[in-house]
């Protein structure tokens, strides 16, 4: 497994932090109301009876992607990059979130040369062996996944897409009541995402497909679609 190189990471993190400034105000794909903001933690993998404290450590990223998520990830890696056991692998489990923030998180993953796996690590299994269980990467999470240098979606995990939108709060001019409506992209953000997707080695046609799926539902991608768009492999 590839490890984070301290000097390389610190230099790239500084550059990445500058790029994410001022880019987060446009569109979100709304996650479930109960979703919690994405957090990061280290998880040991391997046979703990054999490797103990020297077992490889990977990053578990779980929750909704917010405007702060790219900054939080940069800070987390910076605080842990000196560990000799830390490997450049991120396990993703997210219902979605902010589109631009997800894209910027993907760019940070690419600059760090990190791999992303849609899954969760369960370290508390019999005989001390780590177990890998299914997870989901839905809506805007897909744009973070796209940025990883290597992308893996195991058979038990789910990837879902749909049309992006933003909730806009307004006031009814007649009743003065507060109203909320959905604002959809006029094509500009889709073009940005298409260029980003293509630059990461994924087919831009994925964005077109997502934009043709109703925002009222999530389309769970088939294994054939994941392969056709070069989104991910099923194995590491």
C-alpha cells in the first residue's frame, strides 16, 4: 500500500488549501436530513494478532460533504502524515452534500495520490482480522470519488447519482410566508463537472447521465455502468 510522503503532502496541502478558497457557494445535492457532517478517523487494517500497533492505518471518511470538508481533510492529513503506518487509502461512506466541495475534495485526493474505496472497515471481527463491509457514495459524493487516483467500488457497495440542485429560501410576495424551492443548474456547473471528470480519467458522459435523472430519486449505478464510465473497479 502506498504511504503518504510527508514533504510531498505538506507542499500539496498548501496548494490545495489555496485552491478551495471561495469556490463553495453554488450548488448542493441534498443528503438526508439526518446526515452528519463528514468526519475523518484512522482505522487499522490487517491481522492485529500479527501486526499489532504496526498494522497499516487507513482513513475512514464518513458523513455529509460540507463546505468545510476539504479543509477538514487537509487538516486531518497534515496532523497525521508523520505516522509511519499511515497509507494513502480513504474509505468513503457518504450520502452526498455540496457539489463544489466534493469536487475540491476529489482534487485533494488526486494531488495526494490517494486511493478511494467505497466501503467501511470493521476492525472488531473474530480473531482480530479486519473486515470490509459495504457502504454508499451517493449524489455529490461521486465527485469526490472521481478525484481519487485509484477508485474501488466493491460489489457490496452502492454508488448513486441524480440531477443536482440547490435549495433556495424565499418569501411569497402575497402572503409573506417563507417558501423553499429547488434551483437547477443552467448548464454551467455541469460543464465544469464534465471537464473535471474527464481530467480524472472518467467519462464526462457520467455527468450528462446524472443530469437526466430526476432529483426526486437516486439512480443506483449498475456494475456495467460503473465500468462503462471508467468510474471504478470492483477490486483494489
